[in-house]
C-alpha cells in the first residue's frame, strides 16, 4: 500500500505558551511514523492561527523555518475553533491523503495517532478519538457533558460519546464534507452524518499543560446550544406541545371557573389569574425566543458568509518549492 501523506491540523488561538512544546512533541510522533514507514515523508503539521492576539503566528513561522515538517495557515481574524478547523482541513486536503485534527494544548494523547493511521490503512475513512474517562475535567464539566450527550442522543442526534475534535478524516471524507453547505458547522454532529467506514480509538485525556482554556462556561453553553438547534427541530416541537397542553389546561380551568361561578361559589380568583398570566406569559416568551433562535439561524445561513478567511497559507509555498 502507498504511504499516505498525513497532515496534522492544529487550531491555535493565543497558544504561545504551548506552541513550542506541541510542535516538538508532534514532530517526534511524525518522525517516528515516517521512519516506521507508516506515512509518507511529505507529511506535515499544519498550525492554524485563528487570529491570535499574542505572538502565536510569529512562533508558527519560526517553527516552520526550523523544520520541513511544519507549515501554517493564518486566518484574517478570530473565527472560533470550528472555523479554524475547517480552514485547516480545507487547505490541507489539496496536498494530503488524510488529515488529523487535534487541539494545540496536548490534552489529547498524541501517541494514539499511530493507531489512527493503522485504522486508516485498514480502510477506515474516519477515525474518532474517544476519551476513556473524564477524570481531568471538573465535576461540573463532566456532569454537564454527560447530560448533554444523553439529551442529544434522545433527540436522535448521533454524537460520538466523549469524542471532541480529535479525529482522522480521509481526503474522500473531507471532499464529501464540502457538500454540506451550511456555514455554521458543528463538526461533531456533521462528521457522523457522512457515513463511510469509521473506527473509534480510545485514549486518556490529560490536563492542559500550559495556558488556559479558551472555552469558558459561556462559550461552552453557546456551543452546546448551537449544536442542539443545528441538528434538531425537536425543541420547537416541544414548545408547541407545551403550548397546546397549557391551552387545554387553561380551557379546563375556565370551564371549572364558570361552573363554580354559576353555582355561586365565586372565589376571589386573583391568585389563579395572576399565576396563569405569568405562566402563559413565560411560555409565550420562551416559545418566541426559541423560534427566534431558529430564525436567527436562517438569517445567518442566508448571508452565506465565509466560515473563515485565510490571510496567509504557507502550505501553498511548501508545495511550490
Ligand atoms: N481555539 C481556536 N479558536 C478559538 C478558541 C479556541 O482555534 O476561538 C483552539 C485552541 O487554541 C485549542 C482548541 O481550539 O487548540 C481547543 O480550545 P481549548 O483547549 O481552550 O478548549 P477546551 O479543551 O478547554 O475545551
Ligand atoms: Mg483544551
């Protein structure tokens, strides 16, 4: 079998504290795979600078000049993790047979990259890295993540449990990914929709070894909600259902109130009125908000704005030289 050219795509946002170490460790892995004859010597690590405000890009350029196995892509501004991943994947697919995406902070075990490649050689088009445990996460992150996966599963959204964006994709899978024209890509939900032969590789997730998380609670919640509304209209249905139920209930309450009045048992009634006004008001606001969320999605999609803009792509120069 031909040795595949591998690109390891690493999105980086203000990662100056980890970049050097990450480059060093990934190079070691790459070199080992090359000398083992598992991948082509043209394989590379592609760092994507997602509009960092620190000296991340300068460090990437430095790493590149120090090693033929390193390249970089610079985005024109910060587009977010998913945008950076897409930019890296799409620019790499021109030159490489398979692409692995991994975070810059070395939380994912880079030694399973070898297993990814072996699965790929055995015919898998997609290989998912799945964490064995979440012992390094806080109790809160663990509990919310678990509830989220369960909830999504219930709604029929096929997420790979405990898989983040550490995965291998073949060129073929990436090509198909391009047919998904939505701008707001939630890769974890989309990739399983591609089908193809896929495999799972388990690993232990470590602590971020330096720098801090770029996913504080607020961003994490937005990410989770986005994932939900991008893949399911069940929430809108639930809201309509609640609407119907509460309407039936208020109808029954109304009948009851009229009967009571006719029988002369008039109640002061203020409490029940005020409560129902609040409940209905709340429901209405909630429904309108949720529907607005979907309309907002349509709004963004119709604009067809790019998910990323590349300012400099060093992978082009590599191929020309
Ligand atoms: N990242 C990015 N753009 C952003 C935020 C994050 O490219 O706007 C990158 C970041 O540099 C890292 C990866 O996405 O390589 C995951 O981020 P992080 O490790 O902070 O998230 P966590 O592991 O805490 O969920
Ligand atoms: Mg991380």
